[in-house]
């Protein structure tokens, strides 16, 4: 059940593929899971804003946690046990799971199942792989790499800004444009890093 070498080396690629698969389910059903759940209620717009507002808070927490963790990692591997690694073993994987929950609100039910179930399964397999390896002790006192961290998490911050506007307006076009621009911004900022490495990121080893 543990992750293969391919899953271990290409986590970002798999993350993007799962997201693309979830969004592609709009070809099967044009209604996201939130709208499908509340559209028959008389106050459907308000219920939508409550659901997406909660999702926005989760997404902001996800972006903050991933930025904080990324500032103390190099290609996903912790440099020290500072930052969130003082309190969590796998903050990057937690942030990824939180993001999948938010994206699950924005897609039809099949997409929600694909993104949440797929990410949960991948994370579980990666954790099993990690348990099979001897953990490495990490030292404290490292320097945070905030510039690189914000570049790597740029898409999440872009999605968070998009979610705020979308929650207030409930206009699908805003979510579509904002999501696309956020992804392109992330790609532009990190393209050199992606070219330098055949594996987009590596699994964060355990720190203590």
C-alpha cells in the first residue's frame, strides 16, 4: 500500500492531475456540489455564501500553513525543525489535504470524490512509505526562505483572493478567471525551478 517511487518523486504532478480531473467533471455535470445541495432552498444564495465563506477561511489557513512550512524546506524537504515543524510532522501534506477539501466545494460531486479521495489516498500511501524509512533528526536555528516560499505558494494565495471575491459575488466567471490566472502566475514564478528538477518536489521527511 505504500507509495511507489513515481508517486514519491512526482507529487506535485499528481496533485495537479487530480485537480485537473476534478475540474474536468464539469463536462459531466455543470453544477458544483454546493449549488446542487442548496439550489432548492429559498435562501440558496446565503447558504452558498456561508459554505464558500467557510471554504475561504480554510483556504487562507492552507496558504498560510504551506507558506510557513515551505520557508523552512528545500524542494519539500525540511532544512530544520523550525517553523511549523516544531508542532507538526507533515504540515505540507496537511495543507494539501485542506486545499483538496476547498477545491471539492467548487466542483461537481464526482470531482469532489476524485480530488478529496485521490489526495487522501496518495497522502496515506506516502505516510506508509515514510514509516518504512528511518527518520532523520533535524537541527534548529535555520533561516526562513520567505521569498521562495511565497513564490511556491503563489497559486494558493491567488486562489484565496479569488475565493473572497467569489464568495461575495457568487459569479462563476470570477472563479474561472481567478483560478486560471493564479495557476499561470504560479507556473511563471516557478518554471525555472520545475525545469531544474525532474521531480517537482520531494516528500518531507520526518523531523524531530
